C-alpha cells in the first residue's frame, strides 16, 4: 500500500485489442496525462499487426510509454507509483486480478463496465465504472480523480486498500469457496435422499 500514489496513469494487460491498450492511449491523450503501459505482446499475426499500430501510436504520443512485460513480483512498485489504473477492456472476463492488485496498493481504478468490474470496483469509492466503450466517460472520470483535493484522493486510496482487505484476501476467498462447496454438498445430499 502506498498512501500517496504517483502522477501517471497505468495500463496493465496483454497488448491485444480486447484488452484495450489503444483505448488507454486515447484516454491518456484526451486527458493530457502521462501513461505507462505494461504487458506482453502475443506473437500471432493478428496481434503483431495490432501491436504495430499501438507501437506507432505510442511513438507519436508525447505522454505514452511502453515499459514491456514485467514479472509479477515487480508489479506492486508500478501500482504504488500510479495515480490511476485504466481498465478499458472490451470483453467480459471471469475476474479482474489487476483490479485487485492495483487497489491493494491503493491505486484507484477507472474501468469499462465489463464482466465482474461492478463486483470489484465500488463506483465513486474505489474508482469509477464507466459504460462499455465510453472513452469520453473514462476521460471525465480520470479528470475527476486528478482534480480531487489531496485529502479526498488519499481517502480513495485508503478505500481501495480497505475494500481489498475486506473482500479479496486469500482468507476471504477461501471462506467463500468453502461456503459454495458446502452448499453443493448439501444440495447433493438432499437430492440423494429424495
């Protein structure tokens, strides 16, 4: 956890279209904020063409920087030193681990409403959830966070950490799995008796 955070936006994810790194760059450019992109480049023909477009956009952008792939153990540093994590995903995922990792470090999230985002991000408390593909909405959310007084922003960072501690620790997740397994066993026993 880092109480202060940094000044740049952060994108973490594979450099593939469905993850939205191009949207992250558009958001950074429109909000005039620096952006660091971290993630691997998938070596398929489709992804290679997409990456070449992204790379050209980064090279023509004064405020976007691609840092390459980083090992998991180094990621907390990047989360801690960021102002906001951008999560401009285009398709639902089963779970957004990067959202949890960022918030555990105190970094608020601005995300498109895809998949589990509303279950993870508390809109207005730990970041902002924007309608899917609403770049303008994400730009407004980014500006809102940058314009917050320091004490309000630091409260949001504290809210992020607290939310993760209360809902997404290993212990909490294990308790949740055990409850689900217990319910499945009880339901199975009831069906077997009838």
